[in-house]
C-alpha cells in the first residue's frame, strides 16, 4: 500500500493507475486519507456493482422477503410453466 498526496496523484495519475495493478494507493489530502485506488477486473466490477448499487440491492432484498414469506415457485414448477407457455 502506498500513500500519496492528492497533488502528487493529480500530477502523476497515469503512474498511479499502473501502480494500482500491483498495490493499493491511498490518496490523502492534508495528511488525511480521502480515497482508495484499487485495481479491479471486469468480473470484480460486476460483483461490486451488483452488491452495491442501491436499486439492485433493493431488488435483492425484496426478493429475499418474498422467499421468507413463502412467495416463490420451485424450479421444476417454473420450468413446467415456461414450457407450457410456449
């Protein structure tokens, strides 16, 4: 992990983007941590968005509540219903 001031970070952004592939970069302002730059892959980004986007989280939580309330269809029933709908 490397600490870097925001001034240094802005001046050498490309350098720190490359470096972030190897280690985390903590960006500071007046000596206080303000941001974390971490390398991320496409798959990891998808996981991050899925778990952190407010609308997606709300949808998942609503579905979990429906399951707890018994409002679900088992897979076999779902497949039969889809096959009959065709």
